[in-house]
């Protein structure tokens, strides 16, 4: 793979002024999407920022500072987090996140010794594509409810705010160029928030209280105490006892999704390799990058954040700027951690009306579904082939329709998890398996070289 022209190489250290500005740019690129996930799942946005930053730093260490990738909150886990939290609270989601991270680690270990052919057989594009579509469409009712209802009552004001937010986001995505073209979600949220202020549906009292606390400080110590605040961490063995919460339901809804996001991760690494002109899949290796995602997700589960994954928004920043320095990525991670401890930022995020997030979510969840369709197209999956058509159709109806299997009292395998499992089974048992691979682009050039196998 040829090396493309870079403004800044992977291990190049920028000047301090440049460093700060470039890192802020990456922070803004991931900010809107990263805070949306905890907003939708009743987790702390501040903790999500901290887990995003710490997870990215861990990822950079595990990949030996060779992959300039930023990690943020994973959209694929929104529905599973909500399901895992049902009845047991956010602690259930944290246990599920931990298990997902362990799955990442196990897959990384298998890739180290066996390469990727086995993973291709389990998760070909004909299975992964429709499951990603299910992830997006399965979240559609959540977006519409947020956009239409104020405390379960239809609100014309909410609908108007959601539509204005959606329009602003679309305009930013289509017409804005350069840096502003990389942050359409953030622009949409800010624009929708300002319109919601005009409509009178933003509770500004907590924000005013924060400002008053800072302005009334009589010393530097008091000001810093008001400015920096401890987020609402969820710590195992402090806030909950894992064994008291752990159940098979959590395993059933979280673990299958981890396998799908691993396939997405591979796709992201391929795009990043193409953008940078480096084969990150071979050096430092796919096993390291998957392990990095897993460790970042485990870290998030220890403090109360959603699972982490490599972010397409930040890959877009790299593509445009040609600044591939991991030090810039690390700087963004440090800033994200600092943002999580700043009280005024936390309360401002918490004051965003659900209508604003609903408007943004209409587009985002649709894009997720469209990305699943794009995976089928990019891999040239022939849906004129009855085998492929059957697998895709069954996955879509079971996943979007909300089908579930009650294994025994209290344990259900439902929705996306069930559709993924049935898709895998159908792919393994139906004849003509090679047709489900398409052109094989998803796993192209991912085999670990002999000199990197058996290396921890």
C-alpha cells in the first residue's frame, strides 16, 4: 500500500499552538455523536466524554502509537444498553459493556493465532449488512418519540424544534465545507438548542446556578471548586455488586452486538488505512486494534460509560487535513477527559431538550441503516441470489419486527441479537456460502502476517 502525502506523519509531534487547535478540531468532530449515546440511554454525558478520552489513550498505547484513531460512544449498543438496564438500572449496562469488551479481547486473541478467515465465515457482509440496517431502523421509534412527545404528550413545539434541528443538520452536512463540514451533528445540536431557547423549552435554571456559583466565588479555590465537578461515575463494588446484577438476559442482548461491531471496526480500519496510505490491518495488526477497542470498552464499563468504537467523524478529519499525528489524537483525548470534569459543560449538555436530540437522531439512525445497505453494495452482494435474499430478509423482519425467543422464564433473546444469531446460523447451514462474501472487500488484506502471529 503506497504512502500518501501527509501534512503530519503518524508519530510527528506538532508545535504547541498547532497541537491545541488540531486536537480541539478532533474533539468537536466526535462531540455531538458521543454525547448523544448517553443522552439516549440515561447515562452521564460527562462520564461518556471521560471514558472516550481514556479509552482512546489506552487504544493508542495498545496499538503502539501507530494508528491515529479516536474512539467514541458506539451507536450499535444503544438498544442493547437500554435492554440490559431494564429492571436493574445502569449497572446492567455496565456489566454488558464489560462482557462486550471481553468478546473483543477473545476475538483479538483468535485473530493473533488463526488470522481472520474464521471470522469471515461467521460474519460475511450478507449477515453484517442487514444487521446494521436493523440497528438503525430498530432505533427509529426512539428518534420519533423524542421528536414528537413532551412527557408522552404530543407537542407541536417539539415537532417544530426537531424539524428545525434536522434541517440545520442536513444543511451543515450538505453545504458546509472544511472544518465546519466535519461537525454537522454538533452544528445541528447547537442550532436546534438556540431555536429551542427561543421556543422556551430549555430549562436554563441549572446553567444559571452554575454561573452564579462561579461568579460568587471569593477565592481561586472556590472558583475551581465550582468550575470542576465530579461526574456521576458508576463504579463496580462501590455503586453495585456485579454478581448481584449479572444475568443471562444481559449476556443475550450485549454479546451478539459485539460481534457485529467488530466487523464494523474492520471496515473502519480499512477506510483509515486507505486514507493514510498505510496498512494498519497488518502493522501494528488487526488483533491489536480490536484489542484496543475491547480495552477501551472495558474501561468504560468500570466508570459508567457506554462501549467505545473507532469514530468515522474523526477519520473524516484525518482525510481532509492529512494530519495523522497520534499526538493530536492523544491531545483530543486529554481534552475530552477535562471536559467531563467541567460542571458548566455537563449541565449545559443535560439541558438539551429531547426534541433537539430527536431531530438529530432522525438523520443519524437513518445513516446507520444506510451504512448497512452500503456494505451490501460495496461488497457487491447479489440479492438476486435466493440464498442471500433469504438471509437478508429474515434478518430484517426478525430484527425490525421485534421478534424474541423466551429461552426460559426471565431470559429472552430479542430483536437485533436474535436477528444476528439467526443470520449467522442461516449463513452456515445454507448451501452456496461463497455468494455471501461478495467481492470480499470487508476482509480484504486483513490476514495477520506470519511474523506478527503469536505476538502479544
